[in-house]
C-alpha cells in the first residue's frame, strides 16, 4: 500500500493545483484543531481544499510539505485503517526535518476506522489536518463524538450569488449602468432557476437538468441507501419529491406522513422521521423553527423546509418566484451564520391568527432584524398584508430594523409609525 500512496502523493506534488474561483468560506490554517468541511455532494468541497492549499503555498510553504489524498481513488480501494500509518511514514521520508505536518484528506469516510487514526494524530502538537466528506458517514454530530472536541466543522454551501457572479467573471461596481443591470439580472434569472452547483455553470439547459437528476440519484444511493440500509427506495424517492414540492413551507413530519399515506405510499411515521433526519444529515434540506421565548416553544414548533439548492425545484416545473426567492434568502442567511457569524440565529415568526414574518434574526436572546420577502410588491393588497405583519412583529418582538426584500423595488417608507426599508434581491445578495 505504501507504494500506491507514494505514487498518489508524487502525482500531487508534480501536477499543478486545479484552478477554481475563490469561495467565501474562510477557515484557520494555524490552530491545533482538525478542520472538517462537510456539505451536500458536488458543492465544491474538494476544490475548497485546493483553495486552502494554494493559500498555504502563497504564504511560502513548500509543496512537498503538503499531502493531499482523495480516498475515493480506486488505487486505495483495498486500504485499511492499519495502512493509514503509512502516510506518516511517507511524510517523514519526504520531509525528514518537518516541524509541522500538513495533511488534506478528501472523502476520508471511505476508510473504516479513520477516526482512531485522526484522534491519534491530533495528540501531536505539530499537525494541521483538513478533512472533507459528502457522505453521511461524516456528519457533524458524528465528528463531534468521534474527535471529542478536537475539530472545528464548517458547512460548505453551493455557490452564493456573489460567488456565482465571480465564477462568471462579472464583478459589478456601483452604481450600475443600464447594461450592467441587464447582465446582472440575466445572471440572477439563471441563479434562481438552476441554483449554485459549481459544475452546472457552463452547461446548457438540457445538461443542467440531467445533472441535477444525477445528483439526486447519487445522494439517494450513495448517501442514504448504502449508509442506512434503506429498503423502501420508492418511498424515499416519493418523500424527496414531496419535500421539493413543498419547499419554503411549513411541513411537519405528521403532515408529510399523512400526505404519503393519501398517495398510497406505505411508510410508517417512525420511518418518515428517520428518512427526514437522514436528509437533514446530508444537508439536502434545512429547517427553520418558529421564534419563541423558550426552547420548548421553539423546538416544538412546526418547521419550515428549505432546500440547500434551489435548482432541484426546476426538476418538477415549479415556477413560484416568491417561494424561490424566499428559499434563496433563507440559505443565504444560513450561509452567513456558518461563514461569518456563528451567533446569528434564524427563525420565522407566526401567530395563531396566521400573521407571519419570513425571517427573525437574533443574536443570543436579542432580536436584531425582521425580514419579509415579497416578490410582487406592486400588488397593493399583498403589500398591505406583508407590511402589517412585519409591523405587528416589530411591536411584539421589540425590533425596529425592518427589511422587505423585493424583486426589483427599492425605497424606504413609513408605515404605521415604523420605518421600513425595501431592497431588491440582487442588491441584498451582493451586500
């Protein structure tokens, strides 16, 4: 096995680092913690590792000091936990005087018992370890248990709109002129329709759709069926389809179970809970809870379901722009929480009367901002309803930072003695 490893490492050292556009996630490279990058399949985790490697090279680290290994390489298919020690032996063979080891392990969950090897390495004070994994074998909750406080975990989302524009080599400077606004809105249309998977950027429509279908099949069979031994694959597929159709809506497991039964899909309520938790684990869906004063009130609320990437909606012909925009805003808020501000919490707000605000942002116990998403702000009845809701929530929650995200309307107005800012989606996403 050491000969195969040496061949793979030599290839990495001799070949150029693959180029990719820069991602916004920033992770530390100089602390005694294992940095773990998790996220949906095809979100760009491998290329993110290459980004970190390039940063280290730019800081002056020699390339032979970096080991990058993708454990999905077929040459390592028969690798065992015992063989992992060969990596350290090989490292010191190439770098006999190294004071710090730099190890990048891609899809390490392919090796059973990898946790023990990583734990042993973390007992040294001279190692920097970066891990990625797409499979639910590398879940954040499992990492926390297996590495026992030795890791920092980050979720890499699919492309933000800023990253999307950067990948398209479009760097807007404000104020925009008419031609720039036209180009930007064209990019936004594609982003809203096909989402932010990096691989899809240059594909034509037919290939984008086929690729999104392949992604779902890959997640079903690689991340769910193989890992959890799911036997009712048809029921799982129907459940995924149901979740996609009900994105950006309140959806309890009980309601989902009832819907499956009404569609003649046999799946017990216990299995529905299990399958839904698996889909959360692999970052296919995220849930937001209703804001409340206590933990019980929050955790006992009916969740709103959001898809990690809006492109999946296009597979089922759903053209609801209002819900698409709301989903994009939800994921952008979760991205900000994960990348920039871990104290940022995101909820929705709803009263028994049905009055609702899409997003409540808190810092600890303090409500810092209320956000309403309103696509058709020109409709007077819709506008009145949305503004009444956000003003009522403002008074209930003691928050005066009120924002309405629209498709293309910008203004600041006073409504019922409250100042409300209106901002177009594209401008909010670029802030």
